[in-house]
C-alpha cells in the first residue's frame, strides 16, 4: 500500500484544515453561540412567566368571586331586620358579621398581594424581553461577521479543495474513502506515525503485537482508541 501519497495528500489537507479551524474558532462564532444560549434561556423564562401570570390571573378571579360572596352576605346582614330578634340571635349575627368583615379584610389583602405579584411578573417579563431582543440583535451582527469571514476564506478553501482532488487520484480509493470518512468525523490528522515500537503517534495508546505485525502487512492499521490511521515511518 502506498502510504507516501496519502501523506502528501494529508500535508495539503492540513492547510485546508487550518482554514476551516479559523472559521470554527472564530470569536464571532463563540459569541454567537453564547448569544443563542442567552436568547433560548430568555425564551424559556418568558414562557415560565406567562404560565405564572395565567395562574395568578385565575387566582385573582377566584379571590374576587369570594370577595363578592362575602360582600353580598355583609350587605344582606346590614339590611336584616333586628326587630323581633332576641339577644342570642343578635349576638350570633354580630359574630357572623365579624367573621365576614375579617374575611373581607383578608381577601382584600390577598388581592393586593396578587396585584403586586402581577406587577412583578410584568416587570420581569419586560426585562426578559429586553434581554432577548438585545441577544437577538447582537446575534444578527455576529452572524453577519461569520458570513463575511466564511465568504472571505471560501476562495482559499476552494483552491485547496481543487489541489486535493488532483492528489486524491494517486491514493488507493479504499484508503481515500476511509480517510475522508474520518476527516468528516473531525479527526485530524487522520494518519499518524507509529511512535516508538508500539504506540499510537497521536493518543499514545499502546498497541498489541498483532497490530504491529499488521502494519507491516497492510501498511496502516486503525488505532482503536483515537480511530486514526497509524503507519510505520
Ligand atoms: Zn490513537
């Protein structure tokens, strides 16, 4: 198996890889990822706040209903005729009146608290929306920068791709196909030399004796740990 041609191919492929890495490691890309994550979190928070508000609004409706019932009772009592009532009845009535007044007070406080909570949710919602909008607009700026970078580097990449196509013809098709598969899995370098007598030149995993003899036989073996091709210099 002719390893030399594949090594030659990889040497040029490394130039393409470097350009690709420039794009992958672009600070704009990193920033864009961060912003996307912020926007996503803000969106989740908005949904959470919406649910909270919905529950609160339903709670307020309940409280209002209870308030109405107690208020009606209180009004009825005010209109009730005390004439003909004995002192025991009047005492009962007064006791009930006290309870209703206390209920009304409690309900009023709860309603007030709910109104405060609604205001708090609303302010949180506005804050979250602002955060989301800012993240989105900054993301758009980053995206534009990334597109510009990609566009600028594309001719360079294209040049390497064309040159690689020429070199590719001198590599055994099966080996080339395997190489490309690994390369697509973001493995680079794809082919590395044996280190010492029995170590993978990349991940330093110790190779079994049988693997070493297979290198001699086949030209390359695949490291079981880092999946790279290993050849002997
Ligand atoms: Zn390895």
